[in-house]
């Protein structure tokens, strides 16, 4: 039987935790732009049903740029119990937060506790949709502040983020994404990359995506049996 999600709040941010097998790494779930942690609950319950402890990271996506979000995420990771080994599953802009946070944590004991990272539809080289919106609506501190950083322009900030080293990183792209192109999801040094027949948001909820996430968390390969 699933244990109910334990919830705790800091300000208006709500974090959730599902305890699991202490022998397995705690999987940190990081949502994307214009979403909140609530979007990751279904995936959290799936992973927990397979034994994984799960923590859902929650943040207000529109309030800061990617680098600032990454620093806040890194500070949150530093405060997790020292005995926890960690893995990550991110969606969309959440993958950029992971890159920024891992750069912030490089060389620290926290970094040594982080193993495999699965990124769903990460806009490593930006998004044409973000670029189109930025062109039509000039950036405003009152609107979606990180949007210009998610553009697919050659000088967009997302392209300049450090590439994490020393981690097994698997990327899942959708052939019907509509927001992030398959090519944009690729990251130098990634361990694995697959394309599934799914869209940008739906991929988080599809059984095949979840099977591949589970396989990578267990083995570092997408084509291994999930068990």
C-alpha cells in the first residue's frame, strides 16, 4: 500500500516526500515552466510503488532566471539528510535547473551523493516557442522572467549553462513535443538519448516513458528491463 505523500511548506512553496526502500536512492523530481510540484505527484507514486523514496521539489517558475533557480535548488539539496543517496528526474526547464544546481555543487559532498539523472524534454538548446513568445511580448519582470533564457537563439542563456560531468544522464525526447525539438534535448556527454511517441507534457504520464525512466534509474540504460 502506498504511503501518503508527506507535505511540508516553506513560504508558499510546497515540498512532498514519499519514504521508500533506504537501500535505493531518493529520486528528486523537478517540474518545468509554468507548473508546480503537483504535476509530479503521479510520477512520484509510480516510482515509490517500485520502492524508491521520492522528494518533489517545488518552485515558482516565473519569479527568477534559470541560474537563480539553480542556486536555490542547490541550497535545498544541501539541506537534505546526509545519509540519502540521490537521483533526479526532471521535466523541461527542470533539466536546466539540474544543470545549474550540479554546477553550483561541483566538488561538494552533496555532489558525490548524486548519481543518475533522467531529463524529460529538456530545452538544452532552447525552444522556438519561447523565442516566438519573446518576440511578440517583450520581457517583463512581472511576467515569465526566465522565458528569454529559454529561447533557441545562439546567445540564449540556456546554451551557456555548464554541462555536468561525472553523472549518468539520460534524456527522453518526444517526437510530438511541439515545444522543444528533439535536437534541442541533446546534451554533450549524455549517457543515453531516446525518442518516444509522445508530447511535451503527456510524456510524464505515459507508461512507456515511466518504464524507460525506471530502467535508467536501475541500470543507467534505457533499453534494460525495468524488472
